[in-house]
C-alpha cells in the first residue's frame, strides 16, 4: 500500500495509473456489449458447451466469452501470435539479427508481431464463426449476420492486443499481466457465490460457514504465494579498490538479490497458451459435436492427460525464462571484469559454479512450488466431490505473481523518478554555478 500511495503522489506515475485504469475500464465495458448479428441467448447456450476449455478462454477474455461479447476471444490470439513470433525470431537468422540490432531492430520485430496478432485474430474469428453459426439471428440474412459476427470478434480481439501494447508503452507496463489479472479478479465475486451454492444442501448456516472457511483458506494460500514471490537470496559482492596517490578507485560493495520466482507468471501463461491451441480450435469448430475427439478437446484441461503435459511445459518454461533473466556465466564474467568477487568465493570459474548451483536450487524451488500450487488442484479435481477446483491454484499463482510484478514495476518507476529529480537538481546547481 505504501508503494501505491507514493506512486499516486508522483504526477507522472499517477498519469500512468489513471491511463491503466482507463484501459481496464474500457475492456471491462466491452465484455457486456453483445456481438451484432447473433441471437444472444442461443450464442451463450452454445458457448456453455465449450467445457473447461471455454472456462480458461473466458478468463483470458475477462469474462467476455461467456457473455458472447465483441471481445470474446480476448488476448488469446495475441498470445498465440507473440509466442509464434518469438519462435520464428529464434529460428530465422534474419529476424534474429534484427532483434539484436538494438532499438530499430526491436521496433521492426514488434511491428511484425502486431501484424501476426491481427492475422491470428482474423483466423480465430473465422473459427469462432464456424462454431457459432447456429446462433445467427433469423431477422437478417445469414451471411450478413455471420460477416458482422466475424468482423466484430476479429476487431475486438485486435483491440485487446492493441490495449496490451498501450499498457506496455503508456501505462505501467506488462499489459498481459494487467489484463489477465483483470480477467481473474472479474470472476472472483461469481466464484465466491458459487462456494455458497456448492454446499447449499447442508443448510444456510453450514453453507455460510463452509463458504467463509473456503475464503479464509484462499486468502491464506494467496499470502503464501506472495511470500514465495517476494522471497530472495542476497549475495554480497565485494569490489577490490586500488589506491593512486591520495585517492582510492573502485566500485562500492553491492548486494545481488536473486528472487526465488525469477520467471514470474510467464511460464504459466505460456504453458496454458500452448496446451489450449489445438483444443480451442476443435472446440470452436464444433462445440456441440458428440465425436470423441471434439468432446475430449472441450474437456481436455480437466482430464488426466492434461496434467503431465502441463507439468512438463511448466517446468521447462520456468527454467527457460529464469535463465533468460539470470545467466550465471554472464553474471560471473561481469563481476570478474569489474574486479569483484562474491564473499567467500574465488572469482572466475568457482564463482560461475557457485552461481550455477544457486540458480539450480532457486529454479528447483520455484518449479516445485508452481507444481504444488497448480497441479495438485488438478489431481483433486478428478474427485467428484471436489469438482470445480482444477484451476484454483493457477488463479492464485497468477494473482499473487501478478501483484508482485505490479509492485516491482511501481518500485522501478519510483526509483526512476527519484533519479530524474536528483539529476534535475544537479543540472540546476551546475547552471547556477556557470552564471556566477
């Protein structure tokens, strides 16, 4: 709360906060605007047949999918396009060289990503129209209705992707995290009410008691997630100093903080995006089909086959994104070049080995916690009496990790503002000195 208060008192950060709130409000408003050309009641009835695949897609659309709103596809097409572009950038030498050329190259890659996101929005809109064709209103021509539906859904999805870019550039940053947080928080009131109805058969008082216990348990788990995300190991780096004449030269001793959850919530988002790709396509094409393939696709996220696939991708992406954030060999090289060493460890190869051991331990702890939090509820969901908690752990991990990422962004913005004030003060003193 202290960070938020300090941010609100800083004019530039306050503008970013208000802009972020504006974008989130607009997206929330669009979740209740129905798709033109459809019979709304028939459309929502078809979407209810999407099963657990629809449940996850509904979160990524901030609840718009269940309302058959114009932003029904949400940020999912943008996520797919972003991941595809990252893979293509690594695979194609020309794009890889562009990404390494600095700001100009990054702008070009970002431009290609935007084009891919619009194309992906059009593809998923077409698939959406194929599955929803039975809900086209009879008041207008069928083809007029289906075209209106496709255009509206494609534009809505492209707009969500544009909002991500706006939040990255003009808002607080990390638009994906903000929008996903919005989608989860949007569903919290409904989930709380559903806790009551789950135990309604036991009477009013028992239902209220069990609902309160459930809420307190969720709050406790959320605090645990926050503690793990805030956990870090601090390494003391000592820089040797040399004396020339009467002066000493060298860097000041520093502390290198290494977070336990270095990868953040990105592994969860990428794992779900990958796994949902084929099931979402099959579900959109034929939501009412009784074929074993289409029924399996609709309910794949709550099936036994989903768990090992999600586990492998989750651990793999955790390792990949952690090594992208913290490379032990690069850090060891930088410490040695600056004449420093970790207290009690010799510079060079021993430092690299020590950092690698620390990296492996922290990565193992992060992976184990994410598996415990996300995968255990998926196993428990297979028990009939506990049906409905499959994605509870995923939601807690995303909320807790998202809040910590937001706090980090605000802290960094506050530090940047402090540096600007210090620099402006130095410039004023320099100008006054020159005038004298």
